[in-house]
C-alpha cells in the first residue's frame, strides 16, 4: 500500500459485532486457530441491535415437537418462498446452537422441573421459543461477546465504519473503514469478508429498529457486484408503541394478551388469519402471523374501528387479565417500556399499539454456507438472504438464524481464507480512491447544499407511501421516481461539520446514501412481483401466483448504476406449495 493509505491486514474480516458477527468470529477461531480475525463494528458490539430482541429464539426441544413440524411452519410461514434445503439445515442446527449458547453462559428461562421453558410464538404450531425472560437478545449477545473475548486471535475495531469493499476480478479482498473517534481512514485487507451488518428498518419512518439499522452491508455488497434477494419483503410487526416505534414483543400475546379495537372487541375474530385454532392454549387468534395481523389493523382503520391517538390510529393491547405476578415474571421489560415511554401500567391499563416496520426478509443473496456469488464475500444474519424467511419471517426464527448461519459462514470463510492467495496490489488504488472521496467529503465545505435530514425524511415518507402494508404498481412507480430525484439531491448534501472526531454528520450522509440504494431495490423488486405473497400485498394483484412468481427476485447493479432484476428458482425439497394455513 502507498504511504497515504494506512493499512491493517487480517485473514478474515467480519463487518458487524451483533449476534451473527460474533458467532462467526467464534466459529472461525474454533475452526482454525491459526487464522487472524478482525471484527469491525460501527458501535460497541454490545450496542448492536441484537441486544434489543425480547421474545426469544426458536429451536425444537419439547417432547411433543419435531424437526419436521418446525420446517413445515417455517415453509408455510414463508408463503412457500423460503428455500427448503436452507430451512432444513436451520431447523436441524438451531437446538444445538441454543444449547451451545447456554454452555457459553446464556441463562435460558426454565420450567419448575429444570427443563428449558418454551413459549408459543406467532405462526408456530408448537411451543418452541426459548427465552431468557423478555431480554433474550441481551443475554444471547452478552454470552457471545464474553465468549469471543476468550480468543486472542480476534482483533476488534470498535466504532469504525466500513464505507467500501475492496474488489478485484470478482473477488473481495477487504474493506475501507473510518474510525469514528479519530477520523482515521484505513484499508483493512483480508482474504475473506463476512457481512453481518443487520437490518435496514430505518429506510421507513416508523420502525422498531435502532438508528444504526441502515442496511450498510446490503448497500456495500450491491455496489461491489453481489445481488440482493427477496428485497420486496419487509415485515411489519403488529404491536409497536405509537410515536417511538418501540416494540412490544409478541411474547405479550404469547402469554395471553388480547388485541382490542376502540369498542373493546377482539377484532381478529373477524379476519381470516389462516389459523384454525390448533389448541385453545396457543390462542392462535392473537398469535396469527405478523403480516396478516398488520393487514387486519389497516382494515380496522378503514372501518373506523381504530382508536385515535396524537400519533394516528391505534388499537389496544390488553394484558390486564394476565395479572401482575405473571407480567412481572414473564414480561417485566414490557411493563418497564410501557411505564417509561407511555406512562401506562399494563397491569391496570390498555396499551396503545400500531403496526411498525420490524424486519427485512431480503438481503445479500447467499447459499446455505453464507457464500455470495463474489469470491471471498460471505453474509449472515439479517443482512443476508439465505433464504429461510421467504415472503414472511416467523417471529423467533431470526435469532437462531444468526447463530446457525453466522457459524456456517464463519466455517466456510475460514476454509476459503486458509486456501486463498495474497492480496493483489490493484486494491491499493481502490483504497486510495476511497480515502480521497472521504477526505473530500470530510473536509470539503459546500455551503448552501441540501440538508441530510430533509432528504432522509422525504425518503422515509416515500417508502411508507409506496411500500407500506398494502402496495400498488402505480404507487411504487411514483415512489421510484421520487427516489431518483432524491439520489440527485444527495449529490449536493451540505456537510457543515468538518471536524474529524465523531463527525456524525458524515456518517449520516454515508448511511443515507446506503439507504437510498436499498430503497430503490425494494421498489424495483416490488414492482416486478405482480402478486400478493406474505408481506408483499398488492391490492392490484391480490392473489398469490405460483405460476409466475414461485421464484426469488435478485436485484443486480449494472455498471451504469441502475438496477436489473433476475429470477432464481426456489429450492423445494419435501413440501409442495399449498395454502397457507397454520392448523392441520
Ligand atoms: C426490537 C427488536 C426485537 C426483536 N426481537 C426478536 C426476537 O425476540 N426473536 C428473534 O428471533 N428476532 C428478533 N428480532 C430480530 C433480530 O433481533 C435481528 O434480526 C438480529 O438480532 C440481527 O442480528 P445481526 O447480527 O444480523 O445484526 P445486528 O445485531 O443488528 O448487528 C449489526 C452489526 O453491524 C455493525 N455495522 C452495521 N453497519 C456497519 C458499518 N457500515 N460498518 C461497521 N459496522 C457496521 C453494527 O455496529 C452491529 O454491530 C428483533 C428485532 C428488533 C429490532
């Protein structure tokens, strides 16, 4: 590397220190202790979004459950768009991963006889969701983080932001990152890179996602030449607190909570949720799949049966009949969030809720070992699309997905890195280019330009309008036109802050550019998919159309920067597409 570019070299570079990233790091250290691993994270790892997961992680363990049933629930929950080879591997390995996590220190809640406690979760016919009270993500991430500290071969770059992948001839050789405190820009070369950068909820205005969930990894991969898959499928969670978007976990309904409209009526009984009650105990009405519950909310609003709030229409979550003892034992965090953010005590009062953008089914297209079509580039966790979630993810499948596919990607990347040659010198020019671009943006004063916040708000409003719970072709086309205008406008954003240390304005500009690319992919794929399936509901094409669309859509980036869509067959092993019902 030239003198102007600071360089660090490792065998494997992991971008992201959440559940998937840390699991991958441990897998590499265990597979080949001779490899040198770097974990770069734009926040301190324990602040990754995984920490906020509440409800739990699915894995077959109960006596009356079976791997086949977990597979079937996931396949039908995905509206038959999930790849069944990936789902089978996932379901088989999830219990092993969850047990392993306990040995690393995760305190799973237990039954009185000492066995692992499991709770019901939406769209799952059996109780198979492991939990650590309602702070599951915190305990899982903590166990992974402290385990990763055991390995001296793992070097952490905390609070460093990756801005670009280094690619030569279809192979990835590292990344460029900027240190948030120092403003120092460096090239981190590696034989393999694993993207574990989480979701992209912030492309929408109202989301449960943390501010950091801006889909950076998806944008990095897309620009480097790797396709994105299933991008049209964005999950709404039916119960977010109005205004903040803070999630009230599905566990609240799993423990017996009801959803009421403004007349105090359990309105879900009026809707086809695809859930003939499997057992009264599973209370499948409130535990219907997330997409159908969110759609039912929109219909209640249309019928004038939602309640008003300062932040728009809401329905109510009723936990009062559960009693204080159960709420404190099983849902303490729910009570705390309601008290702190709404000044409401769910033991005595109704909780206002509305659907909120929660999870991205799509992401960087990978095989079942996390490999993308680019040599040396892997992805795992929410940023990846394996695809086990297809058109709709079942709650509590995502945390174990991070474990299973984080570990698989780690092992595959370790193997690749062990055999790979040295870094070609051409990546130096790319690193130098990127340093120049960042220096220019960092130091260049361009008074009178666009405001980052204004463009971001316009993007979020456009996405809600064009790609919300219900969509139409014309609305998405109009949204895509607006996004093209916003792309022009960000070319002219004004960075008033030219400081090097914690230049959050520069970060906001980089994240916004990423989110605009991702928004465009969501709309392009959404326009192509002329059917309704899972989370993608088109009022102009209300039926599922297996003949034309039992297929993944891949969004590629052309050299001119425009997108191109290709079809990729869904892998079907044992479960032929059928109607999406949850009871048999
Ligand atoms: C409120 C909430 C509750 C949830 N509850 C559940 C649940 O109960 N059960 C379940 O199964 N799922 C749940 N989910 C979903 C699940 O938690 C996530 O899908 C999963 O934790 C994502 O983990 P990850 O490792 O992929 O990403 P994250 O945990 O989001 O980590 C992403 C990492 O990437 C880093 N990063 C990102 N961009 C860059 C960049 N440019 N440069 C450097 N580093 C970068 C970040 O610093 C971070 O370390 C929930 C999600 C939310 C939002």
